[in-house]
């Protein structure tokens, strides 16, 4: 069974025992529950408005802080002595889907 969940204004298609990276969550959370927007079970598809009634997705936090790739933004103007480099690393939380019920 698969389900579509929402976390941090993004939607993810998940299955049981799957791990995924979501935007950083508060570190005190260990267990999470999500409402399912859509479920897929073989050929059966259930769509909710806004969520499917009675379907909850439970997950646990595997790693509370995962750093992403470095990004760089360069601002440069020729012949003006303007050269500025900024950047950062996005922070994620790794979660594992326990059950879809």
C-alpha cells in the first residue's frame, strides 16, 4: 500500500518501511503521524477531500539532522570590483515510514 503525505508544504509518495528526507523537524519529535491525501492499494485508489477518512501514516525519526549539499550563489559585476559569494547547506530530517493504516 502506498500513500501521499504532506510535510513542510511538500507532498511525498511513501510506502511502508521506506526512508526519506523531509525538511528539518523539531528535534524533540520521535514519532510522527500524517494524514493521507491519497492511498493506492493495487488497483484501488482512494482520494480524499482534503484527506482520506480513517487513514493515518505513522513514522519514526531515524536521524534528526542531516545536512544537504553545499550551494553557492555568486554576485559579480565586471569592471566594478563587485564580487560576493554566499551559500549554505539545507538541513533535513530522515524519517522511516512504519505503517499505513
